[in-house]
């Protein structure tokens, strides 16, 4: 333990004279500065004052813990108070946090104050050991390893070595294979690609408002309006499946513009138009990475995704006019049923949501 | 006091009889750690991690990692009767029905933010001071791994409550997975047990968040600290500091009190912030549903740069036959992120190769003394900053009433233009600071005091450099770039290593070529002798004039000169 200087002594007393030490640039290392005593080192009064300060902090910490317990019992969890700057806040959270936080803080502050004012502040010099081992040690380690390797026969018994390496290379395979059923695939389940390419919209499916599931007549939507819609069967599907999967693909919007404003649509003919008197239906799920879109600018007919700002022109086949999305928003062909309610003519003709590898194959 | 020592002795004896740890204790308790404020950054990261483990354990007692839909009937009236997942409902319960639950949640979230900030800034400190150089490259790699894991862990953590904001984040993550060529679709189906969102992702993420990643982080942190312990801490250049020693305070008592106390300070500050500043108010966002989103959605700060990259990448998508490659997502979210972390982890090896510097380094570089590295770091920060700004392009647009399109177009260019400019500026600043250090050694510090000599000449008084400052400057190591080897040897035979060697020499020249060499010892000595002489002369002038002060006639142009004791700064 010769490389350790006793704490509280200066370097010079231990013979680490800077004169014989060199910096890597070949210059003599600058000498350590002489230690300057603190007030508490020379003035017993100052030392006693520091002692009082430290113990006061520790004492306050204890009192605050008691205050925490009182606050925990006394303050109702539903009480909310309004504070300047901070705003409204749960009174319980405020009281518990302040008492606990301050108690903990004071323990830390006390300890550091103690270290700074009363514990020795003389810098100590310690030598670094060479990290590299000595050549002799290294050689010995290598020879021990060599001897062991020799004795094992790992080098000479080729058949053992090769079979072992093969076995070791193969043994993780089961661990990977088991992961296949991370997707517990139902029998006859369509492929991921097919699943991503279809929604629960079908021919004649009523278009209902999201939330209240109310069917919609064309006259319910004013020109310039936007309605969030879902298929009427969604409520039941969600009850049966217990998931939000169907919603994540079927969510759509209806917008209405004057037929003259519509420059192009993704499909439809004069006999079977995809719109109903200027009412157009589009998927609500962004083709970029799947955020639901509903920032609609009436005047320009542009739909803006709040996540990455892809912008689509709904009056022009919902094509991308700005942003990172590569595909237009799929249009849902719609018409009215015998009772005059809006219904889908079919499912989407392009797949909704983010792009994926096999998207062109369905 | 004596009772404490006695009890301590008894414990030590009991332990040593069984474990024989006296030599280890002796060495460890005496171990010296250098003191500098910037060495606290790693400590903050460590302490935040401990706070995360503690507060996280509390949260597991009440949190239910389940996506099953239930109807909420708790204390938070605005959501009473609303359908939501159990995960979200239990997070509401923690926030409103468990006393101290909101405090623990907020401590956990604040500590996570501190953890990532502290790791990032700690890494910047290590980078800019060259602390990653031999022999500490392995610790740098581990640090890069810890930062990567920390970011993933943070993202996993804030995704668990299943609120509208974090659910949107998961939806984006799923979109990114889908964009991975060939395997993306299947990877997404495996992760989510079928289609998004399914019922299994949050329980799976929960295990990853509370066991897998923290377990790896804990193991890495342990090894990281063991290496710091074994290799001993680096130190800044200064009086008495060499490559072969450590100057600082021993573990017992000073460092233990300071570091231990500092843990309580970090914990205390985290708790106080959690008492007064609401973080991640999931009750205000509402439960997740895939068909709703709020405008101005922002991820936590450490994910912002990736989101920014996704925002500004143009809409490139290739369709080859039946298959598609979504470069618009794959490039920024997977390729860029992978490249950033790879370059980060590999940096020490790149620099070592480029500079051919194979020495051990225990004295830190002042950033100015490694101008190219410092400029590279500043460039990286600028790059990150541009992406981060891109992540808030909508907020900038609405706050400053600017066009989102213009901001995005500008950022697409700025990401390539701004970082190189920052590189050049930073390098110039570093070299100027080196020149200034050079001047200080030879001419001392400009005092700002102008003296008029009896002959009417105006001169500025230079003061000698303080010992501490001088030691700092003299700690610099002047590197000489690797000499450019000739393509052919003296016999005209092509040098087999010619190409690599030349490339390396060019790299080395780029790295060190502009170095401003420190003056030689002889030059400094001569300059100091000259300065002492000049100083003496100037002060004799002052002394001559001082006689006149008695007559109250204002002869000195700077009153400060009169205040100096003529001999105070002389060697």
C-alpha cells in the first residue's frame, strides 16, 4: 500500500516532489499550490457555527418527516388548491412532496456542508498504478491458458471441437423459434398483408357518427363540414373482439364540398359515383405512420396530420401535397340506402394506414 | 463517538474474520477522487437511476399492465363512466386515489428526464475532455449502450399508461416497424400479437420496462463503475497533477459525505419538483383510442430528435413489383438512429486510428486543446439541435405564426448546412483560445490598466499569470500530425501500406495540423524575466507618481493601479 498517501497530508511531505515528475509534453509538472486554511480550520467559533448549521439541517429533516406523516393522515386526497404561478394542484401531493423532498434535501445539504466546512479539505496525492500487467505476468497467464487448452484437447480433437461448435451454434434456435407464436395465429388466419389490407367496411354498411353511432343523412352535413365516422357494425365488433383493432383501420371522415370544387376522385363513374352530392369519405388513418388525422382546412380542402404534418388535398383525390407521407389517403366509395342514409359502396380500394413491405401484393 | 468507533470495530472484525476484506477496505477507504463540478454529471445519472428503481417499485404495486377495456369509476370525475384500458384506469387510480401515488408517479417521470439529461451531458463532458481515450474506451462504449437503453426504457415507460398521447407514440412506433423492409410486417404482428393495438403489447412492454432493460442497465452501470474504480478517475490539468497521479479527496470521509449527500440532494430536488410541477398529466389527455389525436403532440424530449427526422424526410417510397420500401420512415427512424448510435460508440476507435495516439491518458484535454474533436462534438450537437427543432416544427409554426411548410423546407437544408458552419466556427474559436493561452504564457494577463509614462507614452500593464492558470495551460500536450509517408520507398518500390498510411496521415493532419504549439520552456523563462523587469519598471513609475498623490492631484489614469501592491504579483 505504498502508493497511498495518508489523508490529511500534503503531497510534498510524501516526497511526491513535482520536480521529478514530468507531464506527457516533457515539461516539469507544476508544483501543487499551498493549502489555504478555511475559517473553520483556524477559528473554533466558526467551526462550532458550522456544526450547529449541519445539525440544524438534520434536525429539520426529522421534523419534516413527522410533518409528512401528519399531512398523509390529515389531508384529503381530493382537495385541490390553486397556487400562484404553479396553478391548481392536489393539496396532498403538494404537502407530501414538499415535506418529503425538503427532508431528503436537508439530509444531503447537511452532509455536504459538513464535508465542506469541517472535514479535511487538504488535497491528497495518490499514485496511479500501471494498468498493464508485467510481461512476466502476461506470459504466465498465456502459458496457463495454453496448458489448459492443451489438456482439454480442444485443438487436437477435431471431431469434438467441430461437433461442439455445431451444437453450440444450433442450441439458441429453439429459443428463437418459440418466439414465432408471439403472434398466436388463429387457424386459417389471413396473412398479415391481407389483414392490413381490409377493414370492416362492406357494401351497404351504414356510416355512423363516431361516439354516438348515429346514422347520417346527406342533408345532415353542411358544405365545408367534417364528420368523424365509423361503420355501424363497429360497436358490436368491438364488443365481441374486445380490442380497438377494427377501429384502428375503419375510422373515417366525411367532408362535404360543392361538387364543382371536386377536381378528381379516386374512382367512381357517372352511374356509380363515389361521392354523394359532394360528400366524400376518406380514411382517417394517416398513410405515413398511422396517426388519426382531423385537422381540416375548409377553404383549401387540405387535411393536415398533426403528428408529422403530411398534407392531403381532399378535393384532388386526397393526393399528398406536402410532408413525409408517400401515399394518398384512401377514399371510401359511398352512396345512400333506401332509407336515405349514407352507406359504403364497398371496402376501401387501397389499403389504409402506414405502408408496409408487401403492400403491393394484395 | 467512542461507542460508534467501538461498534464499527466489532462489525469490521466480524466481517473480516469471515471475508478477509481488510486489505480491500484499507485500499478503498483511502481511494482518492478528483473534485470538479463536471464529475457530478455521471453521479446525477446514477442517483436518478436509483430513484427510478425505488419509485418504480412503488408504481408496480398499483399499476395494472392490462389493455382490457373497463369502465372507469374513480375519483377523477371528468372521466367517470368512460371506457378505458385497465392500464389507464390504474394510472388514474395511482394519480387520484392512492395517497402519495401522484408524487411517486411524478418523481418517477422527473427522475427519468433527469436520468437522460444527466447521461447525455455526462457523455458530452467525457467527449469534450477526451476522457474516452485509452485506457477508457470500453467504458465509453458501455456508456453509449446505457444511453441507448435509457432512451428505450424512457419510451417504454411513458407508453405504459395507455393514454392518448403515449398511445399515439406507440402507433407511430408500429408504423416505423412496418416500414422495415422484408421483416417489418411480421415483426409488427409478432410484437402486437396480431394487428395494432391488440391486447398484449402493454403487458409485454411492461416486462421489458420493469425487468429486462433495467436489469441490463443495472449490470452495465455496475461494470461501468467498477472500471472507473479500477482505472481511477481522470483529472483536469492543474498544479501538482500529472499523468501518474490522482489529486483529490479520499473516499472516507470527504468523498463519501459529498457523494452520499449529493444523492439526497438529487432525490430531494426531484421530490420537490414533483411536489410543485405537474409532469405528464395523463388525465388531461384521455384514454387511448386509435381514431383520436390532439394537435401539437410531442414526445418526451429525448425522442424529439427522431420524431424531427421523421418529420423532415421527404416522402420517398419505392415500389418494386409487389413490394415497397418506405425510405421516408426507414431512413430517419431506423437507419439514421442506428448510424448515430454506432458512430457514437465507435468514436474513440476512430479517433485513435486517425491520430495514431496509443498513449494512456489520465489528464483531461481542455476542449480548446483538441479543436477538431471539439468542433466535431459541436457539429453533432448542431445536427441533433436541427432535428430537435424539426420535432417541434408545428409548435414553432403556431407560436411564431410561420408557415409550417417553409419551416420544414428550411430545416431540410439547414440539417446539412448548419452543422458544418458550426464545425468551422468552433474550430476557429478553439484555435483562438489556444493562441490566447500562448500569449498569456509569454506576456501575462492584460490588466486593463493604462499607464502613462513620464515621457507621455501610454502602455497597458500586464500582470503575471497565476500559478493555477499557468499549470492549466502547461498541462496541454502538443500533438504532431503523423508525417505523410511516400508512396514508394527509397528503391522506388510501391509501399504496400501506402494508401492506408497516406489516408491516415491526412486524417491526422486534419485532426492536429492547426495546433498552436506552446512556447518552449526557454521562451517562457525569457518572457517571464522580461515581464518581471518591465513590471518593476512600470511600478517604479507608479511609485514615482505616488508621491504626488499626497497633493491630491489626479495623475493616474486608472485609479485601480494605485490599489495594487507593487510586489504582490512578483515571483
